[in-house]
C-alpha cells in the first residue's frame, strides 16, 4: 500500500488475522482493533508499504 494523503478503509472477513507490522507510517497511525474472538484457520492478511499523511482504517465485517 502506498498512501500519501487521504484515507483508506479496508474491511476484512470476520475470522481474518491482520498483520500491519510491515506498514510504515509518517504522520498518523493505523486504526485497527484486533478481534478478541477470531477463529483459527481464517485468512492471514499482511499489509505493508508506506503512509505519509493519510489514515488507514481496518475493520472486520459484521457478518
């Protein structure tokens, strides 16, 4: 992901595990709350890249 300014929103499956360790942020942090009750065997989603002044919001699908 390359994000200079603006915002990006990503919706992932309910049982997904999201790894944002490879994402470098400049000005703002990533908004992501880890699900407490995720099932094993769900997809692993890795987000890497660089953000300067933008904001990334990640949320799990409700259904």
